[in-house]
C-alpha cells in the first residue's frame, strides 16, 4: 500500500536533496494542489494512512520533479498567498515575496491614518500591493500601473478575480497618472532594484522571474528606483508619503540619494521581519 505519508516523505526528501529551502512545506502544498484540497486535508490523510491512488501518484511525481528542477512552487500551483489574498501568478510575472508583504503593510498603515486616501502603486507586477491596500483600506481609492505585458495581464486577472476596486493601467511607472499630479496621499513601489551584473543566486528568481522586474538599470541598482521616486514626488501632495522597497544592500544608499534631490523630508529606512533593510519611507517636502 502506498500512503500519502510515504509519498510526501519521499517528495520532501527529494526536494531537500535539490536545495529547496522548505521541502516539507512544498511537498505538502503540491499534494494539496493535486488533490484540489488544502494542507490540513493532506495531513489528515497522512495520519489516517490513507492510500494514494495511481492518478495522484503520477501527477504528484511530475510536479515534484519540476519543483526539484527549481520551477517556482507558485508557478506549479498557479497561486501565491499575499497578506489576506490568494493571487494568480505564473510565467511572466514577479512572484510576490513575504518581504513585500511588510512593504505593503507600511503603505496600508499610512493609508489607514487618513479618511479617504488616494493610493498609487507604481510597478504593481501581479497587483499584490495595490490589491492588499484595496482589501485592507476600503475607504481608499487605489491606482496601479505595470509596464510588462504578461505581468499586467496577471494583475488584470487578479483585479477581476478578487473584485477589489483598483484602477489598473498598462504603462510606464515614470510617466503614469498625469491627471493625479499633486493629489496623491500615498505612493508605494516595488521597482526593479538588483544591480546590473549581480545575478540572483536562487534559480527560482534568476531563471523564472522576468528581467524587467529584477534589474535596476545601473551598477548600484538605483537608476530605475530613483526615476520611479521622481514620479512619486510629482504625484504626491506636500506631506504625502512614499514607501519604496529596495535590496538589503541599499538601506543607506537609497535614502541618501533621495535626500540629495531636495524633494523629500523625514526619510527613514525600515528593516523587515528578518532584520534586513527593506523599505524606505519618505515624506514629500
């Protein structure tokens, strides 16, 4: 008899051998995906020593092999959790990470302090941050823009699937929403920021995330973030807030570059939940 316990254990071991950071969690998630259920159901079947049928075994083995080859888990299941949301993702869009949930939280906190905030998400990718703001700040008017065609399509699907009110546009973050100039309360952005020439170590990022969402256009990775910040400065009203994600090596360089422009006051950097520099918050002067 082949049980779910045995198959998940074998899958977990195989994923661990290939350097997957969370082999058991990924093995459970893939089993739940094949079953069309959830991880708690898989755990119940494991405890009960339920037998796995041939159809499950064949499909599960194929997915485990793909994950062992470092295809992102989210590409295999087609889903990514982000704060309170379950988003559709796949090839062509940056998979939202836990550290970006922290960045979204900073923008949400700022928006919640206002009665009817106008919030703009520049470089929205899958729409994760914009949708999280719309979900958790129901009084907000939320706008989002994405340049990549594939990523915009994923964002449009997520807006439709969630039914949340986000005005999504396809276009360049550095020229977006001219009709909002000087009126926005909060701008949040997760722009591409990896320094040119610095190739990500994780195959899931290096081989599967779109380059448009990764590289910051200069040796320090700040050319595109600073261009996005300049657009944010034009969009924001005086006293408005910008929240921008950055690489953990840019916790000093990005705030310093922003201060040199003379457009920002009260520039502060924030560590994420792992203690790494992750987001700069700046007030429009």
